[in-house]
């Protein structure tokens, strides 16, 4: 039985003061979270601060990105071993903003995925289509190629220790949300594609939905057969809203 996984991607938001307040609010409500694994992914500079704030709680720590290299002359990058040293368990790779704003290719995302695994981190592999790609009817083709880049580099066995997040780009930060049926359709496609290579891995892998998830729509989204939680953006910056999403699986 797959557990729901809710991860808060704070993006480039926060301050020491606001983070303390946010974590305090989330911790106060964690007793009401029964059936969900919870992760927070702060900006890299705040990872040590958040690590200390969540110590001893059921909240896990993740990073928003990871270098595809393990060490060396890569100015501005953060290695998986560094993230691991500060208690990170997860690393987001291939978020649509990384792909669209910073030109990360499917191949680079696959290398970041591999780097996370080498460091003992669970990669959260983001896949998803642009609005024009959905309108052209090529969503499955786009998502399939994003998955193929990782499968070609790391193989199907690597997905036994990974998470996938389907995030339709047109629904991120726009207030638009794929309907539960639209999201389920793509989640089912992803699971079926992996099942063609390994049915057990496909059945067990957590596939999150990301795209304007809120407390008001989380119950319906998470109730779909192949949706196993959410990768949460803006709503993760509000403790009450984030907790409402985390409690949606109860």
C-alpha cells in the first residue's frame, strides 16, 4: 500500500524569521497528520536552519535541486554529499522552473537524478507538459521522453528508490489545476509505462501531483487511484493550508 507523500517546495521564498514561524506552525499541526509522509524543501541556504528546527519530528528534509557532479569546480552548485550531511533525504530534480527558466534538458535532469541516488538521496523526478503541448495532444509523448532520459541512464531498477512528481506546467503558480481526471490520466500513463518494464516497481512507486494543490482540492486529487500526494508550491508557505493538504489523506 503506497503512502501519501506531501512535499513543500518553498522555492526562493522565506527569511530566518518567517521560516521559524512556518515550521513552528507545521509542527503544531503534525499530530493531526496520520497517513501522510511530510517533506519540506527550503532554499539551500536555509537547509541547516530547517534541519535544526525539524530535528526529532516526523518532518523530512529535501532540497530543491542538486548538482549532477559530486565535487569540483562548479561554482554556485551544491553536491549531494553536502545535502546529505545536513540531513536531507530527498532532492527535487527537473522541476519545470529549472527546465524552462534555466534550460535544463532531459539529459541533465537524468544526471541530477543519478547524482541524488549516488549520494543516498531519494530523487523527486518532476515531469510535465506545457500548455501548448497539452493542446497539441502530445502530453504522453513529452512525459514519456522525460522518463526515457532517466530510464536510459539509470534503468528501471532505480525507480525502486525514487519519487515521480507530475506537474503540468500550465498549472504551476497560475491558479489553474488539472481536474482530478486529467491528473489521474497522466499518472496512470506513467505507472503503465513503468509497469511495462517492472510491474512491482510501478505498483510501489509514489507518483505525486504538482500544480496549484490546495486544501480545498487535495482530498479529491489524492483520492484518485494513481495519485499519491502532492508537490506543493505556494500553499506550502502557509502552515494551515499546508497542513490541510497533508491531512487530506486521513
